[in-house]
C-alpha cells in the first residue's frame, strides 16, 4: 500500500507548511502532491516555493500562482490589481516566477483500481468557483469528474481531489468521490454563527488529505481517505511576518479562520441558495 499526501493552498505561510511537512514525514507518506496556490497572502512566498520544490514529487499550478507569475499590461488593470501585481513583481524572485509559470495543470493516476484526477480548482479552469463550493448542485459537482481540453485524458474520473476553496469536504455520488483537501496556510470556514460555532481550533490549522492504496494499480483493492488537521504555531508565523505585514487581513484570517471580506462570502453563499440571515 502507498500513502500519498495531497496538500494545497499554502499561501506563503511558512510555519504551516514546515509543520505539515514534518507531519507528513512522521506518517511515512510515499509521495507528496501539491495542488497549487503556493504564494500570496502570507509573507513567505519565495520560501514556500523553495520548500515545495524540495519536498513535493508533483506540483500543480494554482490560480494565484498563475496570475502573479504572468506578465500583465498594467494599463488594463484597476488600481487594486495594479498595486497587487507590482507588489509581487518586487517580492517574487525570478527563480520563483519561472518555476510557478511552468507548473502543469493537472495530474492523473490509478490507485487501487480507481482513476484519480487532481487539479487546483476545476477540470476546465484554474479560476473555477461555481462548481467547487460545498453547496454547488449535483449537476455542477458531477462536472468536476468530467474530462476537458485541459485534462490529460478523456476519462471520467472515479476520484477527484482539488483545493482552491480552503475547506475540507468529501461528496459521494454516482459511485464516485469528490474531495477538497483543504488549505495548509489559510484554512477558512464560511458558515459561521457565534451561538453554533465549535472551537476555532477546528478551523485554524493546516488541512490536507492522505490517499492510501496501491499506486498505479488498475485492480480494485482497499483504498483509504484520511483527512488530516495539523495544529501549527500561528503566533510564530505572525511574529515572523510582522515586519512585512502591510495590513491586518493576514492576522484576521489566520486567527479567526474566516475570510476577511464578509460581503464577498455572503454573495457567494446567496448565489448557492444559502439564506445568510438564517445560518
């Protein structure tokens, strides 16, 4: 049996990534696959790129990796986007940009008879939001299994693992399994209510998934899915970042496990049919 650790959405959080890599090593995983979004938000983008290069067997491209490593016509961007691009043009090394811009879109393999496909957000785009939500329709979720021009094959997947939404989940449908592995460096929870919430420590941790089965085997056999939550030293990450922090968004998201923009989250939830006044 082979143990495959699948991580995603590090977002420049060095302490979370280092602690997670130690946990993966302790569990004797055979392979580490990263689903992208290595950089941005946190203050150690280049350091996280180096750690991922050194430790991961397969690394895929995330939407942030793609966007911030590209060349942009600044005249076509609004002021907020322009400021962000200029900031990361200064922060990212040439080595990091080149690495990020050449990462592949997806990865496919067999595990204990199941055809597994991995990507950052969706089979058709790095910037997919509508199909990947926990509250998306069954029809939209099924599209996550289907091949596209950007996938490596025309097979419909048995198992799909993705990142992007920063929350762990698993759905079973049509004898198939859809898994979001969560986020290493920026794990979030969108459904929140002070009267109903459990401990914030359930969210403010590094999340990843381990698949265990027979690698590259088309014969059906035992397969395990293990959702892992790793506690790491958030205060140390913030302390190490203090000279680089230019706003309090990083502090808020890491300490509260909640996205900083309530209006954006409420809009997404409303579009998914969630009554934000009754959650």
